[in-house]
């Protein structure tokens, strides 16, 4: 029997032990993806959770949906939003509910983590929409979850992970390289292992697992797959200064695919506007 596990073994065990998605989150998400679900029924389920209710009211009253009158009833908020924005709020609520269950160490910047994840998710959704992808929810979810491996490593292996961050800051090399040196695994692979535990679609798990290795022969660089979309979105968000630990690196970030220049320009334009008006939702 092996008594001393390697850092890699411990990291994988931590990712595999991620708590399940709360039952209520699963119910709401399943309901929202049901075709022709009644918004009234959705409102009634949302009303059973005070945090989700508060999120829905906040979004319905935000500048994006800018109306003069404040809504206070959940049914009215739900019909003001409509299905797609409601889905995004519910997905973010389910994911952030899981994030909040981790007890993070002192060096962890949870506020930056939420902003980075939220911004990446919004850009992913804008890109998916502009590129006419059928995977709008998947793109949004990938954005929210792609760096969950960092959270897991920071919580479960704080000393080693803090050293990886320190090494990255001193050497200015990519964080994933420093993680590999110290832990034998990087946060992208840990994120991938964790989301596989939630039985998310294969395309979601694959994009998350490979978000730092896109372009290494995994995908056709000319084709905007979910993996390339998350790799580029992540770089772009970091270049805006909304990175978690990587924000000091110079921007590499133009998002463009041959043949899709107009769509990507449209997505970036839409993201800039929506991020200005809705970034407070993630603060
Ligand atoms: Fe990452
Ligand atoms: Fe990231």
C-alpha cells in the first residue's frame, strides 16, 4: 500500500471530492432547459430560494433592463427578464452557490475570482451568440467554471498553491507551468476532473480541461470550438486587467477566426456594453 501520496494524487483526490450541485439548483436548471416551461412555474420555484430571488430581482431592476419602475414581485421580474437572461442568472446562482461553500485561505481573492469568472462567462455567451452556436448555455457555464481548479487547489493545498503563485509572480512564467512543477498537474486539469463529477456534457468538460492547451493540436485553430472560445475569452478578460493571478501579463488578446471577423467584432462590442452595465452583478 502506498502511504505517501504525491501532490498530484492529492490534487486529483481533492477535485474528485467536490460537493454535488445542490438539489434545488439541479431542479431549477432542469426546469429552465425544459421546452415551453411556464414562466409562472419557474417564478414559483425561484421564490422558494431567497438568494436566487434576490439575484433575479437585482438583474430585473438593473440598467440592462432599464425601466423606470422598480419591480418587487418575483413573477413580474421573471416575465420582465424572459427565459434567456433568467437562465443565466440561475446558472450563475447555482455555480456561485458551490463556490461559496469553500473556505478560502487568506491569499485567495474571491472577489477577483467572481469578477473574472463572470466576465469570461458573459464574453463566452456573447461569442456563442454572435457565432450562431447552439451551445449558449454551455458557453456561459464554461466561462463560469473554467478556473474552479484554482479554487480547489487554493483551498485543499494552500501552501503548495501559494508557492505556485509566488513562483509565477517572481519568474513571470505562465501559472500553469509553475503549477505543473510544484503539483504535477495544472488547474485546468483539476477543473476538468471536478466538472466531470457533476456529469456536465462532454463538450463542457473538454473545453474546461483544455482551456490552457487549446491550439496545441487539440483543435483546428481556424474553427471557433468551445475550447478555443474559452482559451481566447480567458486571455481577453485577463488583458482587460480582470485576471485572477495572471493579470500582470501583457495582453495577447485579439479574438478572431478567419471567416468570422464580423461575428467576433460584434461579440466584443456587445460584451463591452453589457459588461459596463452588468459588472456589478458579479461584485
Ligand atoms: Fe485558467
Ligand atoms: Fe481564467
